[in-house]
C-alpha cells in the first residue's frame, strides 16, 4: 500500500505541474489574442497528440517496467518545458502570441508535447492498480486516483490564473520547470515491485503494436463498445475544451476565473472520494452510462443564462461525475484484460477517446467564432433563440453548450439498447480478474508490500475507506 500511495503522490506532483502550465498557456493565449479559435486549436491539438501517441505509450507500458516508463516520461517532459523556457527568453513576447507567425506554433507545440508525454505515466499508473491492488478493490483504487487528479486540478486552477495575472508567462515557465524536476527526483527513489515484462509466445515485440492492441480488445467481448461509450464524455469534452475558458473569462477576470475553477474542482475530490468508499456498483458500465446522461443534462443547462453561480455550479456538478466515469472504464479493463496487455488496451482507449475531443474542438471553435457567436449577437439570433438562452454575454457559446449536452444524452440512452452493452456487462460479472507477478528478489520491503496487498483482507485499499481517502489526499 505504501508503494501505491508513493506512486499516487508522485503522479499528483507531475499532474499539478503539467496542468499548471497547460492552463496557464490557455489563459495567456486567450487574454493576449481574444481568439476562441486559438484556444480551440490549442486544446484540439493537445487531444490530437494524445490520440496519436496513445498506442505507442500503451505498447511501451507493456514492454518495460512501469517505473522505467514513468522516469522516461518525466525526463522528456522536463526537457520540453526547459526548451519552451529557452524559446521564451530568445523571442519577444509579441512574436510568441502572433498567430500568423511561426514562433507561436513552435512555442505552444513544445509545451503541448511535454504535456502529452506526461500521459505516458498516467497509462502506467492505471496498470499499477492491477499490479498492487486486489481485483475486488480496483474500483476503490481508481476512485482514489480520481481524488488525486481532482486535487491536482484545484491547485492548478488557482495558481495558473494567479501566475498569469500576477507574474506573467516567463515566471510561470520557471515554476513548471522546477516542479517537474522535483517530481523526477522523487520518482527516482520510488520502488515498484514488478517482474520484467515478457512478450507472450509468438508475440512480435514491436514498438507501435496496433495489431496487439486490437487483438487484446477483441479478446474481451464487448470491450470495444465500452471504449466507444467512453468517447461520449470526450465528445462534449471537446466543446468544453474550446469554449469553457472563453466563456468563463467573459464572466470573470483571469485571477478570479482560476479560483472559480479551483472551487468547482472540489467536485473531483467529492466524486473520487465517493467512488473510493462505495465503489461503482455491481455493473460499472451501467453506472457510467447513467452518469453520462446526467452530464449531458448539466451541459445543456449551465449556461442558459449568464449567471456566474449557474455556470460555476454546473461545472462543479459535472466535475463530480468525471472520476466515476473514468474509474468505471478503468475498472472494467483491469478485470477483463490480462495484465500483460493492459498497457496497450489503455493506450488504444486513450487514443480512440482522445481523438473525439479534437474533432469537436476543431469543428466547434471556428463555427462558434465565425458563425454562431456573430449570429447570436444579431437580431435574428436573439429573436429565434433568446427565449432559451437569454440576451446576456456570449449567448452563442451558450447555444453550443445546450445542443452538445442534448446530443450526449441521446447517445448515452441509445447505448443501453445495444447488444454490446449486455454482452460486456455479463463478461464483467463472470471475469475472475488477473494476478500479475512481482519482481523476483525485489527486496524485503517490496515483497512485503506486494504480499500484504495481495494476501488477505488485512490491508485492502478501503478496509477503512475514510482513512484511505485522507491518505490519498
């Protein structure tokens, strides 16, 4: 349990740092350019890169020990952030925010690459749940992961807005580089007991194993449907990626908007803590789809009027549901997929789901900026849709949110009627789960940790759920 918590703490440091710089970049670009298109492109490019590298990351997680994968991720992220700092010193700020010039795309691209590579450790983290936690406690462990991610979001939201508002982009980069280095040093002293991964007999040890990913998914009937179901959240996530910050920055100054995001992100903590304590029920797939329905309803309501409390409250409720949705997918994969192929399955799932967000972000950003927003600012738009979304600021963005939420409700309800939903639900109930091996000769502490976790109910992750939630925090 000590090893698992150390990995969680290190992931918290890394996620805080990466999200801190990512949020700061988005805030900075919008404030300097006032371009919804620019924020949409940045957000969409991030998710597109996650999709492109997902299968590669998953293959690396399966081919190498999880600790080594996490170390490589930290080193590459540190190098990317340091390169971005060098670019900031070498070029005037006016060149870095010029959308028509090359340095804007180089600067943002380097930061995005460093943030994307950090996702490699997140895939590895999902597999360490299988490695270190008994199968019956996976849902609770994934809830703790959601709690840590929520805490990272809270810290990030506050300090990103304050950093850009008070310090500027230069010092923000310095802070990000420093904490990335701290995470790397801490990770070097963490020990994860694991046997050396070996390919199955006849398996080709390629670096980009798309065929192996697909084969592992096909081996679990209905698993591909689960991945498709999980994309529903990402579809509306692309809309939020492009438009949530611009809408929030119309209602609040940047420093206050960062604090608002931090307060609403307490929903992550609550949602993750609930999952850590009570799990996801007998059928996590059913739980996930009902939560997606609720997400769609929230998304269609929280901008009907430009009331700050309605927007903030809607985001808070939405974030409360995210840990359970993510934990549901992870819990099913961890049970029905063998440990030696879980990295590729998680990587493929990340790639497939991430691809949905840039599609909607790239689509929505230019449509919103050049058509919907001008349309809603005119008399025709107000007379047609004013009864629904009112006549306040950013009514065009509000109209996009309404229809995006309704589409997600329809998709989630339709998923309940599919054969894949029924097949996967039965497979989850009957699957025994996988028991990965521990590295021989890992040392007394590592062996004790592994055996104490796997042997009995004396040390389950949520034997005393309240104590474990506090430990996760």
